[in-house]
C-alpha cells in the first residue's frame, strides 16, 4: 500500500545565549494515501508494466475465433467448415492448455510463455496463408489446432498478483476482480475489432493483427521478470484436479460456462449479436464494483450467494423475450443479467487459488478455464438445439437451468479450504 511522501524538513536557525541551535521545522502531516483499491493495486511496483503487456495479449483472445469464421466463411462459402475449424481449436486447447500451464509452473512464465506463444502465432499465420492460397481443408484444421499452445495469459497475471500479495485476501480479491473486468473488456472489444478489421481492410486482417498483438503483449509481459513468480521446486505431486474440493468446483465452472455459451447462441439467434456485448458490459461494471468491496470471510457462502444471484438474473432475458418484442427491454435485461457474472467468476477463481497446491497455480487456474470452455461448448450446442427445435424464446431457458445446476453442484460439493 503506497503512502504519500512527506515534504523534506528545512532546518531553522535559532540563537540561545551564546549557542547557535539548529531546530527542525515542523512538517505538515502527510496526506493519506488514496482509498481507491484499484489505484493501490496498480501502484504495486512493476504491476502496470505486466498489466499493459497482458492486456495487449488478451485482446486477441476475443478476436481469433471471429476472425477465423469471417475469413474461412468468406473464402470457402461455408459457415459449417468455419465452425468445425474453430471447434477443433477449442477441443485442442482443452487438451493442451493444462500441459502448457504445468510447464509454466515448473519452468517459469518467461521461459515457457514466449515459445508457446510463438508456436500459436505461427499456427494463426499458417491458417491465414492456407485460407488465402486455397489450401486443402485439412490444413485449416491442422493450423488452427496449433494455436492451442497459447498460454493462459489471465492465469499468469493472476499468479503474479498472488505472488505479489501473499496472505492479503483483500488485495487478491481486488486483483481477481480487476482481472475479470479485463476479461469482459476484451470480450467486448475483441470481436468488434476483428469484424471491423476484416470488413475495412481485408478478410485476413483480423487474424494478422491479432497475431501481432498477442506476440507483442507476451513479449512485454515476459520481460517483467521482477514480478514473475519463482519456479516451484519439482515434486511428485499429481494434478491439482486431485485436490480436495477441486472436482466439484470444476464441475461448477463447467455448468457456469454452459450459461455463457447458451446465452450467446440464443441471443444471436433471437436478436443478433449487436446487443450481446451488453451482458459483458454489465459484468465488467459489476466486477469493478465487487472488487471495491471488502470480501466476506466465508468464501463458500459468498460463492453460493453469487450463483444464486446469477440464477435469478439469468431469468430476466427469458422474461423480457417472452413478454415483449422490444429490443430495448431485452438489452436492459442482458445488461442486468451480466451483473452477477463477474462476481461469480471472481469468487470462483479465488477459491481455485486457495484449493490449488502451492507451485501449481497456473495449472489449477487453467483447469478452471478449460472447464469453462467445455461448458461454453456444451451450452452453445444445447442452446442451438433448443432454438432450432423449440423456438428462440424458449432457448433462454437453457442459461437459467445451467445457472441453477451450477448452484446445486456448488452447494452439494464445494468446500472451502481450512485456514
């Protein structure tokens, strides 16, 4: 926590009899440091530098899939092929990402993240060239699968905060809230930036710019060695998946991901993608507000409260879509529905940090992200099936049910670690 600097004292000269006395001048009391928790967080030495690099590297996370769909569908005339290619990349990420995170824990962020990112960037560039030069379809799948080596930049950033603020739950709460808000911001900016670049320049522009931003951001992030967590000593410890309470928590993340995937597909089918970013906007604002609060001591109860709130708020789009045709009303419902998303994710990630054994933090958080991605895929498929077979409005039942399932799983199996 930074403190305001006191002005230097200026000595005064005074005469006492035959003696010359030098007396210090009284100084005004220092002004109190800012009470803004985010300002205090970013005042941590080195924090702004690695945050800037991480932000650059995370914006492309919302660009690549949209860019790939636009690029492939425009060139090959097949959205089915574009969707299959991006789904292959998601499946490959679910397999490769935990192994990449384990290497990061064992060998350090800089040593692993830079070459892993270079491989992913080469995969993106290979996809671009294969599409541009009309290469066989199988080359698109192979190229996009290579992007699975992209390191979990959000997890690495959270690991740095945990290293810089050990034993400080309030600071970690603010840090996790900040990181979740950054995730939501990138989710809003990434797809819009990708679509703009592909439309204004050329179909491959989104992928090209995303690859450049990713590599540049990782290089800046990795160069901040002073804030990098030390490499954990090698042990024979198994996967964090075996930690007590972790399977139930990952199952909760899986169900939560289904909320996001279903909401995205159903909203696009019902009203188009223009208003979908409002959910991310509501989550971003709520995440920043949540991070400014003092967290409750009982993290399990906090998680259950957030999941209950998410279940209730996810019913708003269903009520809006079923009661009116107003796009404005649905937009407001989506904005409110996103308000519980960030607090839920912040609390869940905090619990992952507490349950994960020391020295395996990147792997533990990547497992959570992998579960989230799996849930998004399942939710997207379920939401799409519901829209096609029962109607667009009925599709909004899926995120409500998924949120309720997450609440039930967490209530039955999630346990907070002992202090």
